[in-house]
C-alpha cells in the first residue's frame, strides 16, 4: 500500500503544527521600564542554543528574592551596571540540563541541577556556565533547589566571611522569618551562636523558632529595643541588618564592644503593594540613616560592614567555598528547609505582591 498525501488544507495544517512544535517557544519575564507589577511582562522567544562553554537549563523552579522587587522598582544599582533595561530579574533556579555547548564536559543533558545567575533567572530556560551550577541533591525538590543558593550565600557571607563567628556569640537577626532570615538562623545554630530574631507579625514567631532562633521579638506587639536589651544585657556580637533606616540606629546601639553590624538590605525604606517609589520618602529615610563616627567606633571597638552579593558573582573560589560548606551543613540536617510557596511563572506579579506585603514566611518560587 503506497503513501497518499493528505489533501492540501490538511497538509498545511499538519505542517503548521509541526513548525510550531519544532520552534519551541520559551518563556521569560521581561521588565522594560521600572514600576509596579504590571511591568512584569511574560514574553515568548525561541529556545536558546548554548554557545561554546555554555549550558542551557530548562528550569522547573526559579527563586524569588526581595532584591527582584527592588530591580523591578528600578532601584537596584548593580542591575543598571550589568544589564540596564529591559531586564529579566532572577538570581537562582533549579531544573534539568537541556543542551550543552562545545567544550563542556562537566554537564550532560538530563542532569538535575540548581544554580545561580546574575539576573536572567525568571525564565523557562537559562543560559549559564557550568561553574554556576551544582548537582541537585537526590532528595531535594526543584523548588528546594531553586530557593537555596541566594539566601544561604547571603547569610553565609554576612556571618562567615564578614564576622568571624564564635561559639556563644549573640546575634540579632532582623526580618528573621524571611528567606535570608531563616537561612541565617540555621547557620547561627549550626555554628553554636545564639540568634535572636526580629519579625514584623505574630505568625512569623514559630517559623523563626523552628529554624533555630533562641528567642523571637515580635515588632507588632513588643518594644523591639527594650526586648533586645533584655535578651542580651551585654549587647550583641553581631547584628544582621536588612531592614533599613527604621532600625539601623538601634541595631548599631545594641552592639557590645567588639560587635559587628552587617548591613545588606533596606526593605523598610521601600514602597509596599506595588506603590510607586516616592523620592521624597527615600530622601527622608536617607537623612535618617545613622552617620557612623570612626572616633566612637575606635573607642567602642565596633565594625560596620555592608555588601551586595551580586558584586561578588565573579569570585568563583568564594562561591565554591561557601556552597561546599553550606551543602555539607545541609547534608548533616543542620539547615532546615524553609516553608516554600510556589507560583506559576505567569503569576509572577502575585509573587511580587505577596513578597512586598511583608507577610510571607520563608521562600517564594516560580514554576515555569
Ligand atoms: N545585599 C545582598 O546581597 C542581599 C542579598 C539577598 C537579600 N538581601 C536583602 O535581605 C532582605 C531579605 O531578603 P529576602 O529576599 O529574604 O526577603 P524576605 O525577608 O523574605 O522578605 C522581606 C521581609 O522584609 C520585611 N520588610 C520590612 N519592610 C518591608 C517593606 N517595605 N516591604 C517588604 N518587606 C518589608 C518583612 O519582614 P518583617 O516585617 O518580618 O521584618 C518582609 O517579610 C531584603 O532587604 C533584601 O534586599 C540583600
């Protein structure tokens, strides 16, 4: 029996389906201009091919960080420096290797991986380099992999690189039930330090205690600084400050001699609920920032550090050292998995809105 071609109309339909299937579209979140959630646009484009030395990962989870909201607001300086507009936010992802470029022998198609990227993570496919990928532990889900690196690297860098942790140190952790906060509490406990968490609502107290805090201050019902003093009458050895002008002066004041204040976030200064950035409000907060006096700092033996992880992206040795240590602690069971809320990639606006509400606990992950 010979092959008889389908009638012309059927043939063209059959061909168009084949064409649509062979040029698969991938999805990416694009922000063309700074603004509210409506600026998060989902666009389709052809599947990327890896260049020499590159790997394409088909993502099954993409971590959402508060910094992504700051990128969307147009206030993230390293986004302007490294990418500009339009930009796809996203620092972390997990998925399966979909293609490898020439010269790559450390990754194979089908490998389950998680990784970091300096922007560009909010997409169904991420083009990256093997040095930014890590094998996904067999017992981890994709959302777990997608939510691990950024917050743990941030907390690790603040505590282990900038502070020289010692057993018995008292550590004050602001925004303690958020992504970075819970990661910091786990690391403090693993290193024998006693972390006191500060949270903005009562439903965050238990998750912070479960992640290793020895005590939690609920800002909504307690006097933060009176309680902080009661819990550490001699002061704190380390304060992790990601809140901003609202708390920075108090954080500095509650250090004990030889104490270290590490500043890495300014969330309380920024708008909530997708409201536009008000420059007068930022200016007001800017004027409220403490000015650190080096003479007093010498006198009281105090250190103030600040950092932004995205500027450390090329420091491969540091990244490898941090991930080796963190994954070792994770294998020991010392870093509890945080609560993770998942959202379809197309609902990225809802994820940003939830994160900016200040009510979320743990991590948010987009699922392409
Ligand atoms: N420098 C770096 O390299 C780096 C890297 C990662 C993260 N960060 C910073 O670390 C902080 C935590 O990041 P994350 O991704 O883990 O977020 P998150 O802590 O999961 O969520 C943000 C939390 O900040 C608090 N908050 C206070 N004012 C807020 C406001 N106006 N809008 C929204 N939240 C507000 C809320 O907690 P409470 O009300 O309970 O305090 C909220 O739940 C952020 O400030 C982020 O920018 C910095």
